[in-house]
C-alpha cells in the first residue's frame, strides 16, 4: 500500500494519496493518533489532507472491513534561510544566487517576488538559483518552498544597468588631474571608473552623476581613452570618451 508523498509539512495541509486494495468506504485515515481529512476515496485509493505533526508517524486506513497495515509518513519543518549572495543584480535577471540555511534538501521552488524558478539543491544547507527577470528596479522578497513549507525573510534588489550620457569636460592633460563629471543613469552603486586601463578616483554624487579625476596616461602621451563605469549591475563604456592632450614642447 504505497503513500505519496511520504513526507510533508509539520504544519499539515499536505495532499496525500494512499493506494492499495479494498479501500472503498474508508471511514478514517490516521497519521499517528491524529485523523486526516478524507477528500477522495475509491476502491484503490484514498486521498487525504494531512494533519499537523512532527517526526515520523504510522498512517493507517480504516474501512468497514478493518484497519490496514501502517505506512510511515515523515514530517518536515519549514526551511530556515540564513543568507543570500549576491544581494542584487540586473533587472534583466540571469545571474546565479546562492542561498544558505537549513532544511532545504527538498526545495522545489525559489520565489523572487511573484516570479518562481526551480533551484539546484547543493545539500541540505545550500541551494543555487538563476534569478528571473524583474518587473523593474527595486527590492523583492525571496522565499524557498520545500516539502516542509515556505519560508520568507530574504530580500533581493533588482538594479538597472548603468548608462553614460555625457562627460564634462571631454579632454584634459596627459598628466592627469582633470575633474570629469560623468552623467547618466543608475550610477548610485558605482564601484569603479576606469580611463583606458587605469582606475580613477571617483565620488558618487547622485544616481545620475559621478565625479572622477582622470589618471595620468601610462606613457605620458596624449590620445583618446575609453571611459568605463562599473556598478553592481554591470559595466558601461563610453568609447574614446575622453581625450588626453599632449603637453606642449619647445
């Protein structure tokens, strides 16, 4: 007499189907000492809603012909999530997050707000998931569903990719030291500003503005340089956006 599923939430509410023979007219199904609610019954199956419980309990079916042999049902607690990494990513999704916690070996779904993805279970304490696309920038709650239930408590923040609209000024001496204002969008989480291949010191002014100081060129010569801004949502490059000016010679 099989039982499916053979595990469920400690809070009850799991739909369980017991199959066998001579099960018609079932009058009771017990999970340990507790009665389950019968929702469907035929000669070969009984479908019930499990009551709350803990540990492993014997499940029996009672009909006018008697009580069946017991089958074990295992109660599983809701998962506990302790951390999520990374905490943010692009609104387009596609990145991979790692969730650490306990009781996640039976995870079947990870929810990012209203979007749901199927996770990869690493072990009982860790799983990974591919982030779905968001509906826009901002935080969403993250929850994990297992055979033991669903647990919330973590937050993932969608961030739009950065853009560069303009640089001012667009040129300066090859010796560096020019304060350049970079305007664009989604710049609040700027992590680096690079002129050519050299990192520049910078200050985030707002989500639409970053001030950077042009570094000197490696060889002291002038010429165009790409300007790249990297945020937690990605990197945007303004090709040849800044021109280094050679020093005069006499």
